[in-house]
């Protein structure tokens, strides 16, 4: 029987802060028929220290059977570290095309480009539901 990867979503404090900017208008407009919109410009990139990345992945118990999602991936360090250290697959999502290009270059440099992918996408629209059985 093949092993199905469990899905794991990791978010950075920076994406949580950016999320408040996106979500807050939606909460304020509930009942009036409007929804939050994607910010016109990407939010500032604040990298997570590598020691924090290492500890987050350790605490999450990441394995080679996992798919690690990083919403607001910046330079891709979380999914790259998960792939390099644990053999996990990963998906990084960011609104900034420069960060996506940087992430892809970093994955190539780390030798894990075949395990990770980076998407130029709004983090609020990412489908992280498990695939159908």
C-alpha cells in the first residue's frame, strides 16, 4: 500500500500580520456582500531566522512523507530546509515575483529543486485540502 503524504501548513508571523490586513476588511464588510481583496503591493519580506526554521520543522515532525506548504514563503527557506534536511516535498507561495525567483534560485543552489515548487499566488486562495482517495 503506498504511503500517502500528510499535508502540513506552516505560516510565518509575517504572513499572519499580512493576513490581518487582508482579513480585516472582509470581517468589517460581512453582511454587505463584499469581500477582502489582495493588496496591490506585496508586503515587506521579513526572513525567519534559520534557527527558527530548523526548530519549527523539528517540532512539526516533518518526514519524507510530508508536503510542507509555506504561505508567504519569501526566499523559500522553510520548504527548502524541509526538503534538504528531511526529504519532504514542499510548496512555497508568495505574491512577490522577485521572492519567487529568489526561492527558485535558492532551491537550485541547495539541490532540492525537484522536491519543491514555488507559486506566484495569493496565499488566501491556496487549496491545501488532501487529494481525493
